[in-house]
C-alpha cells in the first residue's frame, strides 16, 4: 500500500487535486493529455485515482488558457502578463461563472498559496517559476518538477524546505525520471518499505549517474559554424519537440548543465558522481552505475508523456499513453564523451557546484538573458555560453539565506549581460 500523496490527501480519497504552472507550454499541455488518459483508466476501473485540475497558470497565452479552463472547468487561474484577452470580465472571458483570475508577476505564487492542491506541476520556463514552486514546497505539496531552474538557482532553499515540509520532488525531466527509475532497487532511508523518492541522498551503493544528451543540431558542425549559427538553425532539435528557450539551451548543452545541477540537488550527488554522455538517438535517457559494476539504464522513445505519467502514478505503473519503443527498429545506440571546448556550459555547471551559493542563480539568469538576446539576433549563438561564463567571473558566489539573495543575484546577472551586449553593439556601430 502506497502512502498518501502528502499530508493533505487521505489514503481513502481517490481524488487528487492538481495545479499546473505553465499549463499552455509543452509540458503543461502534455500533462493535461496524461491526466485525461489516467481519468479514463479510472473510469474503466483500471486505476484507483482520478485527477481534478483546480488551478492553471500561464505567462501570457490567454487564449489557450481560456480553452483549457473551459475544457477542464477550472475556475482558479493565473496570468503573469495580462493582455486584451484577459481584460474582459472573467465570466464572459471563459464562459464560466465565479472565475477567480489572478494577474501580474506574482499571480502563480498567489494561485498556489490560495488554492488547495495535492500535486503542483512546475513547468513554467526559467526563473519566473521559482517563487510559485518554492511556495508549493513550503506548503508541503508534492511537485511534479519540470522547472529545473528552481533547483539550479535556488536548490539551497528548495531542498531544505522540501525536507522540512515533507514535499516530494517528482522529476518530470526525462533524464531525472530515468535516474529515479533506475534507483528503485534502493530504498528510502526513512523506511525499507518506502521506494526512494527525491529529495534524497544516494549512498555509496551508487558509483555515479550518467545523463545522456542528444548533442543538439550542431554536434557534427565545426566550432566556427556552430558559433555563428542562426536562431532558425538552433531551433531545429534533432529528436525532441520543446519550447524555444529549452531548445536553444539544448543546442549548446546549457540544458544538460542545468540537469547536472538538478541531479546534484535531487539525489544528493557530488560533482564527481555525475557524468554526461552524448547519445544522438535519445533512446537511453540516463544510466546508473552501481558500486558492484552493474549498469542500469532506462530506455524509451523521446516522448515526455512517459515521465509525466510516472510522476503522477509513482510507484505504480498503469497502462501508458506515450509511444512504445520498438527495439527491432533500432539499428544502433551511439555514445560519446562531450568536449568542454565545444560545450563550455558543462564546465560552468562544475564551477557552480564547486562554488555553491548564488552561483547557480547567476548562471541561470545570465543564460536566460543571453538566449533572449540571441533570439533577437543581438549576439551570435556561441556568445550565449561565453556571456554566462563572464557573468560567473564577474559575480563571485555569495551565501543564499533567502529568496531575496537569489533574486538579487538574478537581477545582477541580467544587468551584466545586457551591459555587455550594449557595449558590443555600440562598438560594432562605432567601427562601421
């Protein structure tokens, strides 16, 4: 018998209330697909729990938020950047009565604090998802975690808060979901009867975990070609379909650097126990090497619905809605060691783990600001990771004692990147 989702959910209650932060993005929309599938299984008597979406939050896609609210009859909404679609009375806006629409930068956090839930899906892109995620952790909610930036920037706050409140961090990133599944031979330190669940500290039975990366669209390009790549080229990921920010981060392995930091926090792993391999096929999502020499891998097609479902159903494995892996159609599995010369973001991650404190917030914010500049064609692709490294050089890590420390470092890093971009643009104009 599995334990309740958290202290707010009785074991006899099959209803699990869900808030989705970032509901209009890739993870958010696929989460709704998974919940529809699980509710269908429940109706057929094949799965014991049913899910009610009680809150939806988006950044600015009011039209899709409207459609989702109508489809799922959700009356508690949050919109960070309200526009003309959200300015009309809520009842006429989505065709529901007594709708509560929160707007502004803190709307998602307010939603989490005001609306009771059992599970919060954290899938807002970037540091903007941190305050709401931290609020959910402090309230003891279980978190289906896709917003890796919350741990990259503020792991020093989120992990202690989760341990204090009993909040479980259920990994949705395919790599961390894979590691989590490969660790199920271990048990929770709290009880041998409990399956292991983050946040946790993996003991010496595990020699190391290995995250895989496709290598992105420029894996075989020479360094200069990759440095000068255009946004259109960088947005053509070879195996995954994701939002623009994550796709750009995947093209230079900044996303993988963030995942290294996420693994460090989720599983309590030291830097020398986390490895990365290039795996172009994106079939092996991660591997765990045990002290006895055994190597356990998790395989599957590149379909995010599988790790999303596991986060909701853990430790059970009901019938899934993701694509199936056809082993007979696979010709080969390739692996190679990534070069820090080609992918300097991986070296940045090592620096962040070594220095700790606000280094993660600086790295994340500088990367976000640089990606924005790249998408606006202000800098070349190769300049993204250069600016992140320069921001780390310019801002020595400080201790993280509160969310204000994280947000201050975030703002400093963004200002730094903008100043460097402005200086470069002025310099180019001056030589014209």
